[in-house]
């Protein structure tokens, strides 16, 4: 009964997100570049790179999701889940989309991709900091494609749909990572490190599920501060349901829907690991600079919180069918 009502609400939430999804598909942005995306939460340029184009939710969708999460937390499913030590192993399929088979053309060696999966496991097990999560990852496949048209495009370009429809494999429980050159939309300058779809839109658009990752945001690349494999930790956090820690800034009516991540006004800028930053002094806690879901450097982002684990479990149970 409760499962049925949760499923019904899940569909309502998913449909409520359609405007948000459409906006992303069009690759639009209010300020001429979609850097940092996040529905106007600000951008963070790193040597010509903007961090993440995953958009936060509009207010109605956020409210629907918060209500659903609240209902879930009262359910026997959530109680059983909080006592469970079940681990979920997620198969990871990499699709390396190259201009040519050189490193400059976008190729990424097998060793780097294997290392990337190891880094996901170290981050999600809590080995490098924060709390452990129930998620583990295993390399399921590496698919290399040489296609100049598919190698380089902006979020929401028609090529994104072509690529995903042609290459994506598996179901809601399968992580597909498309590695290519992500441009800033509308002729803006710069590149984007990555972006992801959320679990709660899977039902609407299963063929578009997955993460886009810049080919230089991988372990061992020459991109300082973003070559430790933590960009994919951040993007997979979105794929598992997490929002940015700066969602809603200091006084917004909506947040990242996680109770134990301190608020921050904007993503950090100009410093890869700023200490004692308190951009929301009227709210408890310093800025969560070590959290995987903010925009500091790879060397700084090392933690998930217990609240984020609960929110991920809710998302993956309800929307990705991980029981
Ligand atoms: Zn992000």
C-alpha cells in the first residue's frame, strides 16, 4: 500500500520536473553560459573549465520531492533500510567518444578508467573521508567510438540525444558515463567538467539517463585540481539523487533536502580548498568545503554525510529500483 502510494507520488514528481528537463535539453541559460548550471546558483570557472552543468530543481519539484522523502522516512521501508548493511554494486559502462585515437583527440587509457572505478569505491566506502555509503561500483565495459560530431558539443545539443540513444546500455541500475569534450552552450568560451541526470527523471526519459564527463576530468590527466577522479564522484552523487550543497543559498525556501549539510551561499570561487569559509553566518556550520557535492578542488572534496546517504537510499530505492 505504502509502496503503491510512493510509486504514484514518484510519477507525479517526475512529471513535475518536465519543465526543468526541457530547459536543460535546450541548453539554455540565463546569463549566456550555463557554467555551473544549477539554475542560477552561480558558476565556478577553473582555468577555462566550469564545474558542473547539473541543474538544481525548480521550487515545485523540490517541494514535491521533499514531501515524498518525508513520507518515505516514515515508512517501514526506510526503517528497514537504515538498519540494513546491504551493499549495492553498480555496473559502470564507459563510452569514450573521441575525435581521433590520440590523447588530445579524447582517448582515455584503460588504466585510467580502472583507476576511476577504484576511486569511486574508495570515496563511496568512506575510505577517503566522511561516512561510508552502501554503493560500490564495478567496471562493466569500455566502449570506444571515433566520431568527430559526437566528440564535442554543449549540454542539451541534439548530439547528446543521438549519443545516448546509440550507445547507452542497461537499465535504471546501470551507470553509463559518456566521456567527451563538453562545451559551454551558445558559443560561450570554456568547457564543462561534467553533468548528470537525476534518478527521479529516469521514468520519463530512460534513454537519456547517464553522466557526461569531460575527457580531461579523469584520473591522471593534465587538468590540475580535477584529475584525481573526484569529478565523477560528484556527478555520480547527482546520478544517485544528490543536489548541490549550495542549493537555495542561505535563505532560500528550498535546500539540498539533506539536514546535515551546512548551507553555503554560492559555490566556492578562486580557491580550491578555502578554510574557515562561512558564507551563511546566520546559519549553523561553516561552508561544507569537503563535501563531494560542492565545487572545491578534487583534493578538497572527500566526504558524504549520513543525511546524504539517507537521501541517496531513498532516491535509488524509489526511482532506480535498488532494493
Ligand atoms: Zn554538480
